[in-house]
C-alpha cells in the first residue's frame, strides 16, 4: 500500500491548537503580567526588536532561546516561570512566581522584570497587572473583609467562579505604583491546571479590555471630525433643489466631503474591527468564569455591563455614523451627477436644434447659390454660343438679339439639368 501524502501544513495546523497550553500554578503565588504596544502602526512593527528584547532578559537568566519565528515561548527566569507571546498588535510578558509577600500587592513583586530592561522595551506599556493568589480560608467572610480593604469599594467586582472553585476580586483601577490588581482565593484541591486557566483568563480579560478601549479614544477623535463634516453635508444635501446653486460646484464640494469620509474610513476601520474582536474575547473570557454572586457584590459581568459596554457602544455608534455619512454623501453625489447629466442633456438638445437650424440655413443658402450659379454659367455660355452661331444666324438673316433670345432658355435648361445630374451623383 502506497503511503498517503499529507498536506504540508497538516502538522503545523494541529500543533497550533496546543501552542499555548495553560500554566500549572500552585497557591500561594503571585503573577505579574505586562503588555507592550507600539503607539502607531503596531500591526506592522519591527518584530525583531520584540525578539531582541525577549532575548535580553533570557540571557540575563541563562535561559534557552526560542525558535527564530516563534510567537510564544516559556522559560524559567530565576524563581519565576516566564511566558512570552507575540500578538498582532502587542507583546505580553507573564511571570508566575511562587510565594506571597506579607504586604498585599507589594510593588516590589513586579520587580521580577528589571526596571532598566522595562525602559528599553519596544513600544509603550499598556497593561501592568498584579495577581495575588492564595488559598481560600474556611471563613468566607475573611475573604470579603480582605478585598474590601485592598480595593475601592465603589468599583469592587467580586464573584465565586468555576463552580465555586475560587473567588476573584478586583476594582479595575491603577494603583499609585502603576499596576492594576486582582486577587484570587482558590479552594484546596482545585488543581494547578484549573488555577492556571483562571489566571490566564484574568490576564486576558484585562489585556483585551485595555486593547479594546483604544477604540474608544479613536471613536472620540472620529466624532469630532464627523461633527465638523455633518453640517457641511447637511447644507449641501438640503440645497440640491436650489436653482441658483451651481450643480457643478455643489458636486465638487460633495466629492471633497466624500473623499474625506473615505479617508476617515481607511484610518479607523482597522481599529474598530480590532475593537470588536477584542470585545468579543473579553465577554467570552468572563462567561468562561461562570460567575456566582457573593453577598450582593457586583460580578465581573455586571461591572463590564455598567462601565465597559457603554464604551463599546460608543465605538459602534461612531463606526455606524461614519458609514451612514459616507452613504449619504454617496447618494447625494449620485443625485447631483444625475442633475448635471440632465442639464447637460438639455444643453446638448438645444445645441442640436441650433445645429439643425444652421444646417437648414446653409441648405437654403446653398440652393440660392446654386440658382445664381445656373444664371452665371448660363450667361457666359450664351455669350460663347452667340459668337459660335453668329455667322450662321447672319447668313440666315437672323439678328444677334433674336439668336440670343433663342439660345438663352435652351442654355439655362441644359446648365440646370447638368448641375442636377452632378448633385445626384455626389449624393
């Protein structure tokens, strides 16, 4: 039996499903997650700089290097386990460190990443997240007392997740040290892989929340530009039926507005598309937590519904407004082009009628000229024939005047018939 030929991408596609396994994590421990993004054109950034930055911290700790084209990598750096991932627009560094400090969310715990190394990072820091992981005490009220002391009560989101295996809490605020903080209390026996999945989802919630909020900033910029264009477009559209307005001038103005709207669409389409994708991931990761309410506290899903979802609706509204204005401008331009075409057709009709009148005048003039030509040719022909027949008429006793009178109608008739025959041949 001959061997079966595999598709060249078969194994690569299968291995992609297992490329980013969840970490195995034990409590107590803490997690530091940082995300770096280029401020402009991050999707087309120089990824060699990202790799060089990763290799620098690996070399400091004597760790192995990733494959040349790798987009994810895991290696120990000192006491921590480092996970690095390169995404379309950003790079994430996540360090899983065993043990806890007596001081909750001590900024010194983030020093697993050296400060001088952070200063040389390509791009700018978008996310800096500290997660405190400890075992859940038997008295659940102690958990609530702790989180109310660590976080801002007005913004606190706290819930029991994954069938009661853990409690997560956070306020989505950046502390004075520049870090956002989450707390995870896990039941004994929950399992390191399960805890690793919980931590990964919390990191993804904050990462993709921050990335999607970039769309809100762009939406506000877009709204300001649309607010300036909208009155111009409305004025032009409302004046389409005004006779005194030149349709050509209005069409040029509409085309300029349409070109600016298309330019805005090119500038903002990628960001709005990415925002929609990131928003979907945020909601998917929150749903995967399978939250249950604790003592009337708001859940992560409720926090997002109040604070996050309105921002995403603003982005969608700006995107829809841009699309609607572009369609309005396009329709108005089509109407103006139709009006211009109708007016030009009327002008062409008038021009054709004028040309018909001129052609008729030319025909009449031509006929007049033809009549005069017959007379002129006949005059010279009669004179020539008179000289030719004069000897004969003199011998016959016919006077010159009588001879001319006899020749004239005959010559005129012959000349007229000759011209008619020439015209028939020409036509």
